[in-house]
C-alpha cells in the first residue's frame, strides 16, 4: 500500500527520469573517453577534446531527432511506440560498441610490459576472452533479426544482406584493431632494443 501511495505522487517517475539522465551522462562520458583512447592510441588520430565531445553528442542526438521528426504527426501511442523501439534498438547498437572497448582492455591488461605485476592472471585472460568471443558471437548471430525489424516484411533478403555486410565490417574492424595493437607493441619492443 505504501508503494502505491508513493507511485501516485510522481516521485517514482521523477527518480526514473533522473536515473535515466544520469545513466545517459555516464554512457556519454565513458564513450567519449574510450573513443579518445582508441583514436589516439590505436588509430593515431588526434582530435581536440571539444570537437570529440561535440561530435559524440551530436551523433547521439541524431536518432532521437529523426524518430521525433518522423512521428510528429502520428498519434501519441505511435510516438511512444517509436521511441520505445528506438530505445530497444539502441541497445543493439551498444552491444556492437562493447567489443571495441573490451578487446583493447583485454589486450592491454594482458601485457606484462604495461601492467607489470597487475597483469591479468591466466584464468582471468581465459574467462575474459571466452566472454568477449561469446558476446561478439551472440551479437552477430542476433543481428540479422534485428536488422529485419527495420525493414518491411518483403525486404527480408535486403535486410539479411545488410546484416551480413555489417557483420563483415565489425569483424574486419576488430581484427584490424588487434593487428594494429600487436604491430604497435612489436614496434615499441624493437625501439627498446
């Protein structure tokens, strides 16, 4: 009965809104810092902090603006459904961003020269790589179904083709990132000699 009373006052919806905003800020900060490390450390691409933050925030707002623009003349229930679908699909996109954070993290924390006595133990390396490979596999296996949801039912072949193209691009980028990391490590080792 007490929870029902609190629910009627609007406190729960306010708390949910605040926690959602805080979560969004946390994700943005984490994404910005990860992007900075990846761009500067692996890709050797320098960008001013203000420009990186501006690009990150603008890219984050584009899907919401597109969704609002496309549904502005629709019924309120259709608008809510579109926003709900956008939120669900954003989780799919986040699932593909995670390996680009996890793989460099594992590569870096497995390095004895960088981490010294804080280097991952063998059991942690094994569990880490099993987790990352399983996560990548599950995300890639589920991608065709997620992409099909964006297309009309008659365009299943086009959706699958797009999904397989995305899978190839993601795997190629992950492989390139690992090769670039190993190449940089070998260059540093040869320079130290």
